[in-house]
């Protein structure tokens, strides 16, 4: 969804409300808000210009867009809405539309459905007369709306209504649920015995059944306030047959059929929607396409692979790469693929200072990976300081033009500098929280960049910082709601503060030295602000190793000989991203330093080894270091940190000895050789690894849909490959060649042929399953289709 702008918004309520109209727009599935734009300040024609890409996780009836006027001391007031039914989304998909805003009537804002069971019985009384009784059982409701973001407290009223009667009964209130189960039955007397001589308002003749209705209303119990209407449904009694059970689901409807008021003066909303529905087939149907995509990292050159071809033909659509990234992540094939496409991009990069700055396939893949893998990392690193910024609401404006009356630019600058220091420190001290998968990718980028530009010592930092700062942390600071760090857009003043912090973080992360190019800044107020960071040498913190832990432990004396008595001494153990050291006193000179690159394993030690609990060992190029932590939690934390900082070491062991070597043998396996391989597998090095909840069939179907919708481009690419492979003369500049990355036309042509074959088979499977010749109550099986 792309929410572009509104035009000529009408007044919300009261006189002259247009002059101070601050508005925002929300996107809702039925009545559940899923996204919200930023607040646009004081305009009757605000330009929002925000894009939202999301998968719809549940059934829905309407996709709705609400425009609200921001209120300071009361609930935000609705200006109008645009609602599009699910069945009509295809009519609007792919194009921009101006849609008129409709009034928001609380009695028409309904969603959900109710499950009813009804039966009309004839009952013979004691005197032999016949009466008719109606049984109504309200079983359950589903998908009722949220009230103020919370599950409602619903109850139902069941009524038998007609021209001369209205009998109403009520269910119990169900607490905090949008899917209440009532399971309550109500009885109504429909017709009276003919023995009644005197008519009353209770009497209904047989012919009046045509005018009776069963009316079910759903309400939210508000206790002290007026109950909120959730929807109603009406069922004519005449559809019921005697002694026949009628059981069905009914969609809830607006009150009074949702009568609408005039909406000519509410304005209009410009939207661009793209709605795609995929039909997911059984897993066996996707195996050929999935295998072809997963083989991509091994294809030489990488530009001839299926995954690269998809990214090549969809350069203009950012979201097209996402399903490929998810598929590669799930099957642990992402790192080799992104390393290959990054190497290809670096081959075409001429200057080190422009490394990974474009919107290439490599940058798009890494962006998507960081959003998937780095959510918890962002929450741990940035959320506390972002919450503090949003809740303290200190003024940080330093632009003289935007200063308000009474603002002190010195105080504002001090506030901003304090926030920047907190954010920057949180980032530079977060190395131990960085997901291992991101570490693997950045390690690969660093190596590739150093190989491509060996004369530039700073490129190893800029290759990583272009993602970590520019595309990850700075973006998350600027839009915390996008990364689930805040539930909604921040207020305008806080948003301005976050913008200034984000700009500073980008600059600090981009340069190795702030003395370069300071004079090139257009904003003089930012020039002075950055100079303060140059004086503090804040950027140097990025290059310093982060201290992960510094605690007092019991360390067994190393000793130069393998025999003799060795005691346990209290020492301060310190680990950084570069070295492990222990000290006699905290902050004093190290007694021993072990390079992190030399660590081969960090594992638990059996209690029987030294008759001590909470022991662990650090195996390195020399003798093992035996350490006793203060408690089991500390021991686990040490092992996690040590495993993470050393997980990429080339010399890591696959097995270890869980006990010590004494009396001429390993006490765990009794092997007498001190150099014997370990007897127990090492703990996996993928510590704190990501648990990916990915449906591979769904992602492969999405890729198939993308490829199918661009069959013309695939054919153009195939023709270009054929022309390049056959033509033997000098290379000519042709427009179709420049559209694609074709290094080896024969290899690319072969992959395109394989893609076309698997796509044709998948298309055939879709046609078979969409065959509508089968009737209800029949079972139709195709002999050439696998069954399950």
C-alpha cells in the first residue's frame, strides 16, 4: 500500500477546525489497525508519501484507510475513511486512485460473524391445542473488532421482532476475547393456541409468521460507560421449516443497514495498491524450483544463477528479493550467495569511498537479511534509549530557522549531544549481541573489500559501516515504528530529534576521520555540532574492541610443568573482541593475554575434574585455561561470549575433553596420549542463532508468481543471451543487453531454460488444481497429480 496524500479535508467538528488540522492516516484490516503514518502538521491537503508492504496473516472483509485529526487532550477524531472490500481489491491493484472519504459512523464500523442454530417446533399443549416455539442457540462469534487496541468484552442480545412484538433475551458477558463461545439457547413462543378468545399484544396469528425476524445484536460491555455496538444480523423466521435444524454462519451487519450521511465535503485520499493472492501447492510441486534457487551460490558466474536472474529482472521492485532471501536463510545458503553477489558488485566499484552505496542486489539482500535477523538485536541495543528519548521529550532543535520562541540553542545542543552519545555508545558496545549470521556476512564483506582495495586501510570499516550505520541503526533511529521499537510514529518534535540523531549517526559511522570534508556541509549548525564530536574523538570508539565482560573468577594456576600441585587463585577475567586476559587486580596490567584468534574451544568442565562446580575451560594453542565462575549463570554467560567472539576462528575444534589430563591419562576417556582428540563433540558455534519461522512453499510460490508476471523480461533476457552467444563480431551496444547482467551468456541461457521448464510444470499444476468442473459433493482426482 502506498498512502500518498489527501486533498481538501473538511472540518472535523466545530468552527474553524480546518486552520489547525493535524492529521494522520491509518491502515486497517476490517477494524484492526495494522499501520499508521506520521502526523502531518496543520494542512488541509497533507502529503504523507509512505509505503507499506505486508503479508495479510488472516481472513478479512475490508481493507480500510482512516484519516484522523490529532487531538491533544482527547481521543483522536475521525475525518473520514476509504473502505475497499476484499473482492474489489483487484480492481484497484497496480494503479493510483483518488477515492472520496466517507463518514465514519460508529454504528457502521462492524466486522466478524456469528454462528447460529435455529429450529421451529410445534408443541401440543395439555388441552390438545398446537403452538409453535422457536429455539435459537447462539454458539460462537469470530473476528470481533478490537476496542482501543484490546480484546472486547462481548455479549449478545437475541430478539424475536415483528409488527406487534419484540421479545429480547441476553447472553452472559465473555471477558477479553474477539472469538467468544456462548453456547446459550433461548426459547420464544411464536404462535398462541386458537383457544385464546381475547387478543393481546402477545398473540400472533399463523399468517403473521411472514413478518417475524430473529435479530441478534453483539455488544461490548463497557461497565460504567455506554455499551458499544459491534454488529447485528437478522434472519427471517419464514426460512425455518418445522422440526428442521437450521445451522449457519452470518456476517455481522451495520445497525439499520448502515445508513450513510453526505460526504461531499470530507475530501479525498490518493492511494496506490498492489494486492496479490497466491495459491500454495503441495511441497512436492515446488522441489524443482526450490532446488534451482538453492543451487544459486554454486553457479559460476553468480550472475547466471536463478536467484540473481530474479533480482536482475526486478531491479525496480525492492520487495521482490525478500522471498529469495527468506528461502536462502532457511536453508543456510544466504552467506555464500550474498558473498558472491557482493564480490560481483565490488568488481564494478572503482572507488573505495562509494562502496555498497547503491541500490544493488547485494545491498537489497543484506537490507532484508538485517530486518529479519536483527529485530531482537535492535530491541536490545536501541529500544531503551529510544524509549527514553520519546518519553523525556527534551527539545533538541539546533537549526536557527526552526527554533521556537524561548528556546535556548545551547541547552538544545547539549540535549542532542547527550542523546547522540547514548545512542552511539549503545551501538559501539553491542558487539556481543550482534546475531552470528550478521557477523558472518560482515566478516565476508570485510575480507572482500580488503581484497578489492588493498591500499585503503579504512575500507574494512566502511564496507561494514555502510550497512550497520547507514542502512540499519540510522534507519531504525529515524523510523523506530518500522522496526517495532515503538508502536506508532513519534510526535513531530520527537521525530525531528530522531532525525538529527540519525543524521549524526550516519556521519559518525561513515567516516574514519571527521576532519575530512567538514566544510562541505550545507548546514552550518550541523558543522559546529559535528566538530564537537571530532574534538571528543568519538569515532575512535568504533575501532576499539568492545569489552564484553570483566568479572572476578577462580583461575587454576597455569604452571610451566604438567606435574606438581597447582592452586586456584582469584583473578579478574576480561574478554574483548580481540583478546582474553586475566589480571591480579581489576584495571591493572594483565598477567596473561590470549589472542581471541587462537581460541580453539570454550566448553564446560566436569565437576569431577577438580571437585569444583561451575568450571569451564578455554582451549587455545598452548595449555587449556581452567576457570571457575561465581555461579552457573556466570559460567553460561562466559561460555556464550567466548563462543561468539571465537566462532569464526579457522582452528576451532570439533571435539574436546570434558575433564583434565592427570596421572598420565585423560580422566574422561582414559586415553593416555595427551594429544588425543577429544571424546565429546563441541557445542555448536551458532550461539544465539536465529530461529526462522519461514514457510518455504509459500516463499517459492511467491517467487513463481513474480517470475510468471515478468515472463516478457525473461524472454528478452533469453533472446539477449542467444544473440550474444551466437554473434561472433565486435560487441555491439544494444539496449536489451544493458537491461541485464550477462557475464556468461551460455550459462545464463541454460539457467533460463531450466527456469522456464520448472515454471511450465508449476503452471500446469495450478491449472489442474483450479479446474472448476467438479461439482459440490463430488470428488475429482487427476491421475497425473500426486495425492496426499
